[in-house]
């Protein structure tokens, strides 16, 4: 059973043949369509071994010569707390534990997203010093060589344009109206 939706199949990575097929399929997609990398979804919801196996197979299949490098970007959704160190260390640590030479190249920077994208840019609650702090702070928390991806929204979040439009500038624009939109439109 898939934890996200009952109609979606879930891969049982503890079955070696299932994990091997998952990895083989990913390598096929990279090769068949000449892709530069893959987005690995919901990384924290699977055991670490499948991600490590995928990384090892990509390195073995494509990167042995050292002439090419594939980008394996993970999505490990985490939150953010508006407080001083070390209160976000769990968020940073969970995301970072999947990044490195035997893992992913990088991940979506969820801490930066929650700290900055809507607070600074959409809602205007904080200024550019806040954005600068969280960007620099995050850079000090990620593993050496990590390629972290900043973003302002995704299919899992309210759309940035909606957040910027509904920023509470008057009674007709309640800043929280956008929070309901993704859930209402999911199938």
C-alpha cells in the first residue's frame, strides 16, 4: 500500500528483485532519453538502501570514465522553525543524510523555501536580510559538494503567484486563502 494514495502501487525495496528492477528502470530512462539526471521523490519515505543502490548503479553505468556526471536530486520534504540555531538542525540533518558520494547529488532546499520564499517574497513578512541570512545559514549546513536546489513552489505547495496575490493587503485578499487550493484540486 502506498502511504500517499491507495490507488498507487508501492515498491517493496526489501525485495532484492524489486529494488533491482527499480534501479534498472531508472538507468534505462537516463540512457534512453539522454537525461542529465533524475528527481528522486519522497526520499525519506523509503529505506536508504534503494537511494544508495541507485546512486551506485548510475556511477557504475555512466560515470566510470569521469567525463560525465549525473545529477540525482532528492525531495525530502521538511519544515522550518523561525528560531535561532540549533532549532532547524533536524530539518537540515534529515535532508542532508541522503546527500554525498554514495547518495544523491543534492536536494530541494526545503528549509530555505519555508524560511524565505513566501515569508520574504510572497507575503513580505520579512526583508532581504532575512533571505540573505537563511541562504548563507543553509550553505553552512549542507554536506561539502552538495548541489541544493532553491525553489519558490512545487506541485506540493500553494502556487507562488497565488501566495503573492493573496497576501492580506486588504480584507478581500486573505493571505491564507491559497493554503486550501492544492488540496481541493487533487484527484
